[in-house]
C-alpha cells in the first residue's frame, strides 16, 4: 500500500452530492410542453384584450371546446402516426365515410356494391350501423398500414390512395344525398349536454385520457416511441416495428371513424362533402402541440395543448374586427411562427436531455448551443 493510499483507509466514502434541478433545467427539458402552453396563454390574453365582451364568456369557451372536440378524435390518431415518424392523409375522409355509411344504414337506404348488388341491413339498428362503420374504418386502416409496413410504400402515397378511396366510396354510396335520419347515439353524443358540459367535449376528453394512458403506461406505447425514435435500434431490441406501424394506422382509422360518427350528430346531418376539411387542422393541431414530425417525441399532452391553441386562434379571429380575406393569412402566419418555435423547443429539450445523460449533476454550467442545425431539424 502506498503512502497516498494509506491516508484514505478508514475514511467513509461520500457519494457525490446530487443537486436539485433548477427551474431553468426543468424548462429546457420540458420545452416542447412549455412552448405551446405559453402560446396558449399569450393568444388567450391577446383576444381577451381585443374582444373583451365576447371572448372570455362561458358560452364562447364552450364553443371553443365543442369546435375542437371532433378535431380531437382525428388529432389523437394523427399523434400515434407522427410518433412513429409517418403521416396519415386519410383520417378526415375515413371519418366522413364512417359517418355517411352509419347514417345510410340506419335510415334504411340500400348500399350499392359493384358486382354484388344492393345491401340493406341495419335499418333502425344502431349496433349494426355502428359496427359496420367501425369495421370499414379498420379495414381502410389495415390497408394503409399494410402498404406502409409490409410493402414499404411511403406513408404519404399510401394514405393518399386510401383517402381517395374513402372519398370515392362516400360519394358513390350517398349519391350526394344529405341524410337527416341519424342514430340517436350520434345525436346524443354530438348535440346534447351532460350537465354543464357538451357531451362531445366529455367524449373527446375521455379519448384523450385513454390515449395518454396507452402511450405512457403500456408496452405498446413504449414500442411506438421506440419505433419513432430509432427504428433500426428498436428492431435490434426485439420490437416488431412492422407490427407497430400496422397497429398505429389501425388506431388512427378507428379513432377517425368514431369521430365521424359523432360529428354527424353534431352537424345534424351526414353528407359526403362535409368533414374532409378537417385533415389539415388535425395535423396542424398535433404539430402546434410540439409533437415532432420526425417521430419519437411528443404525446397526448402536447396534442391537447395544440388543440386548444388552434381552437383559440380560430375562435379569436372570428371575435375580432378583421378583414375576412385577411384572416387566412393571419392564421397561416401564426401557425408558421408557432411551428418554428416548436422546432426550437424540440431542439432545446433534446440537447438538455442529452447533456443530462453525459454530464454529472455537479458539473459546471452548460455552454450555450445553437437552436437549429443546418437543416433546421432536430438532430
């Protein structure tokens, strides 16, 4: 034993002191949640000042929640898709098709099937009408997922084809009719209130909570994040990424079908040309919430914030005195600005987590880093 070692004999080994993370560190690690939350607060304050008599009234707040509730079903499915690094362009048309087919079957209008004939089942039968609509949505989700997962077709192209297929079926089966004979369940969930809250808001909140629990507490949720973060590494870890891809497309289509059935109850009628405009708002709401389009980062909490931001923006622009032709420009300008800040927040959060792993708790202060790389995308 050397002299230097002998001096250490008998001294207790004191572990390094762990420092409590500072507020700055917490903000950096949670930047993808903080950014949309700040945007929501700032927008609400802005419109409260510009429209003080109407914006913050209980009735208008109910309108905001109701307007974003149908969008919540589609956005929840899009969240699953974006988390694996893919895109789904068919959610809005799948929703429209499910709403149309459920209304047609319940009202007793025959469904024409080429080379087979007319199918007339489910008249005045809610269970059959809903089951057929949901099964049809799942089949379309399986089709898009199989093209992506099994054949390697880019999700943009695969879901574009499914979107056109669903759109064509909606018009072919409805023959451009407007169906007013709707299922009581659709009108109950879409157009009534349970206590002080609209039923559609409570339904959307239930779906968001269940989806959050699935992503945060289940093995399937972990596999979704692993697949989106690094598909090759997930496969080496034993994750069947093809199966995960197939499953998320089915989840997205199923949620879109549920949203479509409820949406016809909210509108009071089913029509092939009503609802397809929800695609871009659904994707925009998810991205506004901070979920990365590159996969692996985000979640339902982000989507909830993004839905509220989008709802407040649309409603607030309707409350203020602005040229009607200028509103689309204002909406687009804000969305672009918010997306830039969300990418910056994603960059900050990823750098903060990486440095937390690399450096000990009692390390010196971190050196400042750039928010964007050359391409502007998170590394």
